[in-house]
């Protein structure tokens, strides 16, 4: 599909939204609620699943917003993640401009979208590139880190009180604007800073930093980690990175705490990732950022941050699932604030929500013409958007119902792995398996039917999410997957009593049809359209 035609069709789809959304009359403050190791994002007083999309970095201007909303409509997203830059709101020190922020709020309400605001301040992908010119050019007042040889590093030091004061003041002004101009809570979360840390130089090597580095670690960190002594005694080879992490996290927490004192919205941080299983070389990672292996440092240093989320651009399926597991903690809500927008990343929406994730957002979802390949897609065409639109369209009508269920009931999810191996789990008395690349009719080992697989069999597509509603009932969703239920303990009298397709209305299940015969004789096959199923199981008497 040509880009001009795609943009035109998207704009037409978006034009139907002209009225203020139902929630615009006013609402309670959003919050993160945690219970029994599970987490929920509460919006308008009820659990909310963020079907997100993040715009490109430079789409944060009023003239660019018209290229954003049509893409969100096409992919059935309910939430936009988009930056607001320090240089944008305070181009001259002490003089603030919120023209863009007001335009964003107005447009989001007109298109019935919520917003997650990304504060690009002292750090954006570790760089100070979004700070105002008056910050960039004053290295005495806003000093950069020092490398071991005494030269300036590109990253602003987290030890600078003047930098913290200026960043915090600007962020507070943003939060004051939201307090005074967004009583509807169009903005439901805020990300203070972006992918914090520093590459190549793992900490500040200034004289002041060296003096602090020689001291004992803070008591609260010692209590959290069970370590003691100086930074080197406590953390060994990782000491420079641990030191940097503590001070970056403390800086970000001070910014977040001041903002929350004005308007207490949920706040989170995002991580430029290290490998999912190895402790990284401190010089080869964004040292100071909230990678999985230093989350305890962030928890100790930044109590006003609700959670940390992984920015995933790794294309290895096993690594992606490992990242989800690393950030899915009893003290850390799982959300994927960024993931690549190539088609193959879409399937990981299913394990994200199947692990209790509160949100998911591919990056670069607008029609401004920028594509961050090879991290993401070569082009944002119909096929690429369709890969994300299918799971989003499945959840769009029932996103609050799923969010409530996921917060209170057992859930599971899986994506087709790179090797195409089946996945399975046990929920209650039933083993639930997921297989990939099969026709809706028949079995792979049949020889009397044509044996060629479906055209999508070798593609990186396919996933499912399951919730156990009761001892006998299960909610099943997915695409390009064959799902089977079998008794977990090998009983021969277990049966699937019914497979109902339907939806939730006012919190109650409503059936549109019952699958049977060809639709269930060969497993439950969810392929290329939004479908939500309720599966009822049972055991018949063997006497």
C-alpha cells in the first residue's frame, strides 16, 4: 500500500472522532494498585489495560499530531506515549511555554485517547540532547561527567545540584500545568527522564565523585541488598555502575517526588537493556539505568517511582520472554513502554498480558515518515500495523474486563518461539497447550490431505492469553495459534463442554455463538481476526 494512500485512509478513519470522551467530565487520579504479587493500573477508578503506541521522538509538536492519531485509530490503541521536552517548555530560563502541551491534551480528548507523558529532561537515551540551549552550553553550572582521564563525558553528571534544581523546577511546572488544565486526567502516567545512564564511562570520575565513591554505601541500600562497606567492597567489579545507578536513581526520584507533590500521577522509568541473563560489562551498558540486575538499587534510591519497564528491541524470542520475567516482580508492575514496531514483535503482546502486564507500546507509531530500522520496521505499512491491530482489536472492547480478571485470577500467555516449539501450562485441572502453523481443519500427520502448511506457518506470528475464570471456565484469546485442553493428570473422562465466542457487556459474559464440530474437532484455532472465547470444561462420571 502506498504511503500517501495509507495516510489518507488513516486520516479518514480518525475523522470520526470529534466529541469529547465519556471520561472527560472528571475522574479520580490514576494509580498503581498492587495485591498478592499482582498489579493493576487504575484509571477512572477501575483497572485499565494500556493498549499503547509511542510516537517518534520529534512528533511532539502541534503540527505533527495529525500524523499520530490516525495510526492509533488503525491499530486500536487507547493510549499515546509521547514526549514533552525540557527545551520545548523552557527555551529561555524561567519562561515557560505550554502551547504544545495544551494542543496535545485537546487533541487526545477529541480522539478519545489517554496519554502517557515522557519527560525528556537531563537524560534522553542517556544524552542531554533535549535540555535547553542554556543548559547545554553552560558546562560550569551544569557539568558533564568526567572520564577517568579528566576529559568531559557527553552525559550530565547526576551529582550536580544545579542540574537537579533546574530539571526539577521545569518538571514541576509541567505537573502544575497538568494539575490546572487536565482535571479529566487525560494524562494517566508520566515517565520522568528517558533511558537514563551513561555509555562507555560507567560513573562520574570527578574529584567530588571519587570522594563519594570511597565512602560506605547508603544505609538504605545496605538494608535492601544485604551488602555493606564501600562501593568497591559491596559491589566489586560492578561498583562504578552501582554507584552511578544509586545517584541517577536518586536524581530521578527527586524530580518525580516534586512532581507528584503537585499532581500524584503514577510514574515509571524505562531501561535501555543489558542482556537478559548476564551481568553486563559496566562500560558496555547504559550504566545507571534501571536494568534488571540493578532494580534493587533503584527500589532503594527511588521510592517515588512506581516501577521500571524494559525497552525491548532484541529480536530473540527467548530473550524477550526472559526480559518480561525479569521485570515481572511482586514489587514491580510489568509494562513494556517500548518495543520494536516490526511485525515480529507484535506476538509478544500476548505473553506480556498473560504475565499480568498493565501495558504494551510499540515505538515509532506515527505517519511522519521516520522508521528506526533495524531496531524496528522498514516501513509502517498496512501489514506492519495489522500485526499490532489484531491483538489490540481483540482486547479493545474488553480491556477493562481483562484488566480486572488479570488482577484477580490465574492467567497465562505465550508467543510463538523462534524454533516454533509448542508451549503449555497447567491451570487448575487442565493442561493448556499452544501449537503454531496449523490449518484450522485436520492434523499435521494426516497423509490423505495436502500437506503444505499455511502461508503464515513459518512467519514470526502467533500467541495467546488465557485466564482461569472458575474451576471449570477459561477465557481464551489469541491469533495464529491452535489451543488444546486436556486433563492435567491424564484422566480419560475429561471433556470440553462448550466453546462460546462472545464478549463482556457491563461485566457479564454475552455469547454470540457456540463453536462445535469442525471448529473444535481439531483444537481451538484462532487465526486472523479478533475473537474472544469462553471454554467450559468438565469430567463425566465413569460409573
